[in-house]
C-alpha cells in the first residue's frame, strides 16, 4: 500500500482524540480546610475535604487516613458524606506523634474507598502542638492497610486537573516538530553531499511544516499556561527556547526569500539549517541545566521525567507523537509537490 | 599558512586604516550610544546596567562584522577567493573581527565606567567572560555574514539570522558577569565558563567546516 | 491571502480576550476540571493546520492558473 502512513496517521489521531478525551482522570483531592490543625487533647479535629472524580455516595467503605512521616497511619473517627465529591471527617490526633516535628513535618492526607481506590495529598495538614499530654487512645495502622484499586486512568495532578490531557496535543506537537527538524537537517546534509535540488526542497518543506507546528505549539502552550499559571507568556526557559527556535526558522525563510539564485539559495539555506540546528541543540541541552523551569518534571533535566509520565499517559502520548509526525510528513509532502510545481513554472 | 592568514589581516587593516574615518566613526558611535543610554535611564545600576552593556555590545558587533565579506561580485572578494583557501580567509576574518570587537568591548567598558562611576568588582573574570563571549558572537556572526553575502539586504538579514543563535552565549555570559559583579551568587561559575568555552569550540569547528561550502561561486 | 491571515489572527485574539474578560476563578474555561481549556487547545491546533492548508491550497491554485494560461 502506497499511502499507508496517511491511513496510519488518521487512525492514530482518531485513537488519540478518543482515548485522550474519554479515559477518565483518577480521583484526586482538590482542597481541604483547615490546612492547619490545633490539637485539643479533649476534642476531635474536623476536616472538610473536596475531591474530584470520587464516588463517596456509591461506595460503602469511605476511609480517611493521615500518614505520618514514618509511614504509620492514623484513621478517621467518623466520616460524614456530603456529596459524591465532598466529605467531612473527624480525627482524634494525639498531642505527641511519634517521630514527628511540628515545625518541619506535615501529615499526608489519604482518602480511600473500594470504588475509587486511594488518593492522597502529600504534606497537607500541619499540626500545632499545644500540650505535652500523653494519650494512649490512639492506634496506628500499617501502610499496607490501604485499599488499592487497579484502573486505567490518567493521573490526577494538582492545578493541572483535566489539562493533563494537553500532553497529547501540546507536548506531542513539539516532539513532532523536532522529528521534522531532524528530518530536514538530514536532507540538508544529503543536499550538501549530492547537490540535488530535490533534497533541498524536501528539507525546506519539512522546515515549513515544523514552523507551522511550532506556531501551533506556542499558541496552545500559551493557552494552557493561561489556565494553569495565569498568564499567556511566562519567563519560563522552555517557552523562550521554543520562541527562539521559531525566530531562527523564520530567519531561515527570510534567507531563502532574499537569495534569488536557486543553487546558492539551496547551499546557503542548507548550511544555515545545520548550523542553527546545532546551536538550538546547545540551547536545549545546556540552558535548562542551570535554570529552573515551570514545566512539570523539570529543573535540572530537559527530558520528560519518568515520574510525570506514567504508563496510562504513555499509552496515548507515544501514538500522538507518531500520529503528528506522520501528518507532518504528509503535509510536507504536499508542500514539496507545491515547491516542485513552482520551480517548473519559474523555469518556463 | 599562518603567514598567509596574517597577510589577509594586514590587507584588511590597511583597508580599514586607509579610511581613518571608519575607526573614528566606530568610536563615536559607541560614545554616542552610551551617552544616550545614560541620559535616557538617568541612573542605571545593578543587573540592568550589565544587560544594557551586553545589548550594546551585540549591536556594535553586528555593525562591525556585517561587512566583513564585502558584497557579492565585488572585485576585492573575488581576488581574495582566488589567492587563499576558504579556511584561511575565515581564520583571518575571525582574528581581525575578534580584535575589533574586543577593542570595542573594552572601550565600551571604559565608557560605562566613566558614565556610571562604578568600577568592576572582579575585572579579570569580567574581561575573561567578555573575551569568551565575543569569540562565540563573532564566530556565529562571521559565518552568517558569509551567508548574507549573496542576499539583498545584508546587515538587516545578518541581525535576524545571527541574534537568535546567540541566545545561549548571551544567557551564560550575562549570568557569569552578574556573578563577577557580585549581584548574583553562584558557586558553579567555573562550569559556566567551561560551558561557554565548549560552545565557542563547537561554533568554531562548525564554521571551519561550513565556510568551505558557503565560500564558493 | 495576507489580509485573511491577519483577520484570522485578530479574530483569534478577540475571541480569547472576550472569553478571558469574564475572568474570575469560576469562569466557563475553568469549570469541570478545566476540560474546556483542553478543547480550546485542540481547536487552536486544528485551526492553525487548517489555515496553513488553505494558504497552501490558494498558492497551488495560483500556480495552476499560471500553467493553464501558458
């Protein structure tokens, strides 16, 4: 089949859009109040918890735990369910907790039932120590008591919420752009060896599509940024790096436009393409290592951290990259044919 | 080969000194731009002063490097191409441009010293960073100016082609110069300098490879 | 075709600005776990690619006319 990659790209994109939108998010804790508990040895402490995607009313055994830094658990006294995603819980917290420093440590909040499994909010609740009274009313539980429910769902991240799905649309298009740029550089190299104008046109069309993908990446990125960090444009280094890449490839187009001789144009643009690609690689490799980034899983490592991309995300993210790349090749193929036609017309 | 390189430099020097106006004009350009900047800002201090210094240096080097290969079809360029290897011409241009831009940088530093009345905290570190940064800047610019020889609008094209590529060098050298002025604290200063040096070397090797491709007619 | 590109861009900014003007923490785009911002991202992606394809299409049309005339 001659057009296999076109069908494959369409199939992959259908899969990405359907799976990317329909696979639900894991439950998560949205907010709780109060964030600091003052211990009263005679009374229980109350917490009001708001969650996302949970089924408290359908579940039979809703439990709330507070995890100590030494992995021991404190169980709730009573759970009052307000709605599917809201509950109120009371704890009895002893005034002296084992291996716990109220100045530094905080308790991790864990909500659990048999339908949703467990979800936690790390270092959530701070405790104000008031008295040194020792009480023995408390039992500590082992961490293995927590109920695990296996499910194929996207992870819940604080602040990101549903926008974690943008990984398949915004992040994947950057990867596709980079693959197209590498392809374009390969053809620039081929041009410099063989001097065939076909490779020059292939390289130019791949760069054009990469530029379009890059513009889409910047626009979608600023959209995403607006709803996670509150601004369209941040001083984040990754954003500015990609903006630099866009500037460079716009300059590439100006260079092509301002040289009239076909062979000179091909030669110069191939050299500029390779030169700027290496410089951009330096930028990508070097700069993030000494500046912190807002992007999840960053600060020190330019690649996507293993912790941030779990297997459920990977199952959609990698097909998305392949799908975008194939669509990019498809469009660049059309652009290549346009350039060929244009050259023929100019020669007439 | 070294003799031949110095031969080209000598020719360039003669051409530049013959029109003494150009050197004086360059100096006057720096004085004027610094004067205007200090008038506009009133009193610049801190990181802004360092940033403005790098920006002025960047545009000065665009001005100084942009015509280093002359125009396409000009007779001088053609003669040079006949007599020497492309790499020799590049080496000569690099040395010559480096000397020019480094001198301009030192002069600019002096001007900033006079106008802002603040002396450098760590002169060897600052001037060392300046030298490394200028090496990177002029390597990129000399290669890109060899690309713009065939284009219509030379200096405009040079700045849009070269300036985005200079971002890594400028970011690192800005950081190092802030550290050298004690405006920012960082212990990894040596690794930053090493990184700058590494980038310079990569750029040098690349431009030595590419010049023989672009320098053909 | 150039005015069309500007028109699309300015329309895009007008649209986003008008959505944003409503502001607040509980606006439409932030409701139900910010899912509509994902929809917006997909739409932008689609629009950018479609605008590019339209421009390419019109360029090819021009060439075809030129060939036809000769």
